[in-house]
C-alpha cells in the first residue's frame, strides 16, 4: 500500500511539473513570457486596432475567460486580422495561471 501511495505522489508531481508553462520556456516559481503567434501574409492588412483576451486559472481548480482570436476580434470590431500574439504568466506552477491572446488588425 505504501509503495502505491508513493507511486501516485510521484506521478502527480511529474504531471504537474511537466505542464508548468504554455509558452516557449517555463519555470517552477514564476514565468512571464510573450511570444509570436501567427501573421497574415497579406501585407495590405494594417494593425490599426488591437484587442486582448485572457484565460485565468487558480490552483488548477477554477478557470474563466476567453482567449480565442476569432471571438476577441468579433467582440472588438476587428474585421481583418493582421497578427496574433500570445503571452502567459504562471505563479508557483499552477497556483495562478494566465494565458492571453492579442489580436491586431483593422
């Protein structure tokens, strides 16, 4: 029974640590990164407007928000998307997490 308990604790730690960041790099205590998403190769689309949408999570138990590029653009009257960028922040692996999408367009 004791070996089984240790096995589950180790597995839980491995799963928790392996999912500590959504971006290109991560750390156990604090992570804050900005990274490029995708670009529209049609150079006629200008970046005259920008809008941000974020997802938030606390202790991996409760999460809320919307970081979908299409919904962010629609809610902020962006008809043509030029660039989509992302950022994330994590405090103490999963104590608090935030993942944001930034949409630029016209």
